């Protein structure tokens, strides 16, 4: 019974960290779309915020908190790339964003997003994941 509880707890932590990452990516998209410029440096404060929230709310007593925080940050970075690619595609084709996202599909949007991202952008994303892991590691408490 204890093993099942551990597995379910880890699955819930993974789902919660994923939802936090997707919400952070959607929030990250707002200034990027409004200012129409690459703001990959936002991965650093976003990573710190995700590291803090994962360590405090999702898995406060687990060694997996840094890994979950880093994964949530990378998920947010990938999600913002896909969303911004969808916004650019929708604008160039005079379609709505939801129609463009549905028609293009996630694999095509991801391929276009990776083509448009430079090495500097990926370095910012990796740095944000490291910040998230460090913040989560510092704040998470060992299991009692």
C-alpha cells in the first residue's frame, strides 16, 4: 500500500508541475506577444518562481523537487516557443490563434519553433532550468 501511495504521489506531483509549467508558459507569452520581441531572459525569473512553487507546494519533502522544477521550466520554455510560433503563423495567414494551433498541430509548431530558436535562446532556457533546480533544492526539506 505504501508503494502505491508513493507512485500516486509522484504522479500527482508530476501532473501539478506540468500544469504549473504550462501556466507559466502561457503567462510568459503575454509580454513576448505584446512587445513582439524575444524575451528568453525571462526564463531566469520564471525558473526561480517555478522552483519556489514546486518546492513549497508540489513536493516540499521530496528529492524530486529540483527535477520537477527544471522540467516545468523547460516545459514552459517549449510551450512559449510553440505559442509564439502559432501567433506568428496565425498573423501571417489571417486565421484565429485557436484555428491555427488546431490546424498546424503540435508537431509542426514544435518543428517551426525549433527552427526559429537560436543557441542563445536555448542557453537562456537551460539557465532558467538550472535556476529552478537550485531554488527548489535549497527550499525543499528532507523527508521526516
